[in-house]
């Protein structure tokens, strides 16, 4: 038998073990996402944790005039440097951080990382306007599959794409990111793209919801739209995409809609999007969008990006004083957690950080050819046979692959038209090429620096002396003139020297056509543009016109594939090229007007001024 002291020792040991077991058991009963129901996890969260989940970790670029992350969040390393945003992790409940990255022409991340020896490139795909010009949802789906694989391989959870606002006016600065002026085409293309991306186990964000068809003062502009135009045009594409492809998220837009910020509109985000259309994901704000975090929570804008500390403080205060209900906060948290459950970060999906860029380039090249539009081809000018070519235009040697801003991509390379021609045994005049490359380099060096995301000013076309042109016409079989137009966020296009040709461009077309036609040689024009421009006044002066859009990093090869007949051009316009800008129904009211004396609604570097955009043309958009 055990001595009394031994029995006491065993009893003490057993009691200690029981207490320890109970402590472990208590720890084990803490709900874990994926093991317990979402509602059980939400019930276990503190108010601070809930709000942290809904407010992002802050903008990762140091831009004067924009609030940055908290000091605490600055210390947490980024999973993917250059990604647009990330959410807070809550480790004790098994909730990981999500990473969100820009699209829609490719994954936008930083190519260079601190302490990393290698460079991180992504494929630069053709712009959405080109994809829509294929009129082929399989093309959109194929681009989505390829892009989604790069999202997955970089360890990103959600791609902030597709963008699908209506191309209301040809001067829209961000039209290149959008599919069409037609909501049916936009909706069907977006749905196919979303399905393609999400086959990779990553998510999408259909944007910008809604009526964000101009860049003019976009953070403080009130879009005034009638109910019929709203339903039939500006919302219809989103409805198609939501119902047919079930995107993980929808991004609310910057603008006000009929007096209310879209990110603060319960009618838009709850009554319409969720109750009428059955959307099951979560709504994320555009970056720094809206001006009232509590109103955004009430409306059903579940996540605020990129997130600023003051938003967290405002929401917690509203919960504590009862101006925001706990039930609404919990609903928003549940929606986010339901998507977190689907994410690669939650599933611990391994990622290589080495996407198949060779395969991506092949998709970019092939899909680019599908959306190029042959606007004119007189007297069998095309297809071209290998020969000596006189190649004119800055964009012939400096191809514009895609637009600027968040729709840009850090690509490994861009194939210019001269490179594409040379690769297919065409001969390019070396002296002319050297002149252009030197001119372009000199002009770019003179440009002033621009703020992040902003587009640098264009450079004028190089003038070619008449005697040089005569010599080229005698030596070359054909002349190709490339006209380039870039476009991007924050600024809409202009009529003069943008929609219309510049004086130098017009002179170039006239002089090349005159000299080459005099020698019985053909002249063709390639349009390397992000949106429509005026062609009626000069199209009869040339023999062929190919609309190549902004065709992605393989653009030079893709253009030559079409010019030589390797690919039969089958693209059709999905947006109108007006004969005159004054023919556009919204010409008199686009992009809107500023409201002098009005109190600013938001204050930051990119806020602009209070304004309104009157959509008085109603349903009469495009064709």
C-alpha cells in the first residue's frame, strides 16, 4: 500500500493534471474558422476583431496627401509587395490575411522586392476593349484562366477585375479597362472572364459598381441618371455578371449616384445587389472611396480598402453608442468570412511565385489577334508578304501595350511592331529606325516626372523630311504608319489632338500617302489606341486601316500575325467610332461640371472637386 504522503502526492499530481487538461480543453473550444460554423466564429470575435477584419491594413505606397497604415500594421511584412491591399489576420480564430491585387489586363505587383535577387513579372494581356471586340466569350474565358493562374502562383487571393463600366463617351479616360458601350457584351464578357479566373481557386472583384463612366473629379462627382437608363444600361451588365458567374466580390465605385455615394447606398448594395440579384459575396470599396465608414457598413459595403485607422475608430465608436447595430456588423463579417473560407490563404495553397510566363505570353498573343478589327482593306492591301517596309510613327517602335494607373502591368517586355516585322523576315529601314529610337528617347527624357499611377504627357510625332520620304518610297514595298494613343486613370481624354489627329499626324498621313501612291505603293495605318478616335477625315487617303487597340506585351507579334494573314482578322467593333465627336449624344454634358462653392466631400491628393455628371442622353449611348 502507498504511504499517506505518497497518496497525497498522487492526488495533488492528478489535480494539477486535471486543471491543465481543463485549460487545454478550454483553449481547444475556441472556435476556429473551418472547424466551427461562421456564426460561431463571429460570436467569439471581439468588436475590435470584427472591425479589424472589415478595414484593410492601409495603403502600402507612401504618397503625400494619402493616409497610410497604422504603426502596428507597418511592421507586418507584405506577403506580395505591390499588391493593392490586404486584410488583417486574426490568428487565434484561424482567420488568415487576404491579399488583393489589381487587374484587369494582368496582375499588378512590384517587380522588385526588398532583399530579393529575382524579378517578379506578370503577363501583360490585351485590354478589355480588345477582348470585347472578339465578340467571343471563349476568348474572355481563356484570358481569365491564364490570368487567374498567375494570381494563384503569386499567392494572391482576389484579383480586382474585371472592370465593366459602360463606355458612355469615347473620351472616358478609363474606357480601355472596360469592355463596351453595350451592357449585354460587357456582362457576358465579364461573366466568362470571372469564370475563367475562378477556376484557379482564386477570386475576382467585379467593378466599379456603378455609373463610374468618367474620371473627372470621380471621388466627388454625382452621376445623375434616370431609372430606365440606370436599369437598362449601367446596371444590366453587372446583373448579368453577378447572376451568371458568381464573383467572390463586387467593388463599389468612387462616385455618388443620384446624390448618395455608391459605397453608402443601401438601395444599391443591399436592396438591388443582394436582395434582387442574389449576390452572395462581399462588397469592397474602391480605394479611399466614400466619406462615411459607418454609412458604408450600414449600406452593406462590407470591406473598406485600403483601410485607414480613423475608419476603425469611427466604426467602433458607432457600435458603442448604438448608431451602428451589432447585427449589421456581424452580417458584414459573415460575408467576408464566407469568402475567406474559399481563399488560397485559408486553404494553405502552395504558391511558386513563378507563373508560367511563356504560356501567358502565348495566350496574350493569340487573344490579341482575335480582337483586332480590320476597318479598311482596299485593293487587297492585306495580307502583306515579307518585303522591305517603311515604318513610320513613334508607336511603331514604342508600342503601347496597355493603359496606365491600376490597370497597368509590370511586364517583362513589350514586342514592338518593328520587332514583330523583323521576326517575320520583313526588312525595316535601319536609319529610319535609329532616328525614331533616338527621337523617342530624347523626348521622353524631357518629360517632367509624374505622380504614381498618373500618365506621362504624350510626345509629339517625329517629322520626316520630304527628301528622306522620297528615298524610302523608292526603296520600300509598302508604308506602315502607326498612330498611338495612351490613356489612364484620373484624367479623361480631350477632343483636340487626342480624339482628333494632331497636325503632325495629319501631315504625316498626307505626305506619306502622296509620295508612296505616286510610286504605286500602298499605305496602311495601324491604330495602337485605347479608345475611338476620328478617322472619317483621313481614311480615304490610305489603303488599309487595322485597329490593334492596346494589345498587350506580345502586341508586335500579334499585329504582324494579322497583317500577314497568319490570322484572319475577325474582330468587330463593340464600341462606336463616331464620325464627329459632336455626334456623340453625351458630348455636351461629358464629363460633367464642377460646383463652385460646394463644400468638399473628401480631402486627399486625388479627391478633385465637388462636381456633377448629368446623364441627360438617357439610353442613347453608342449605337
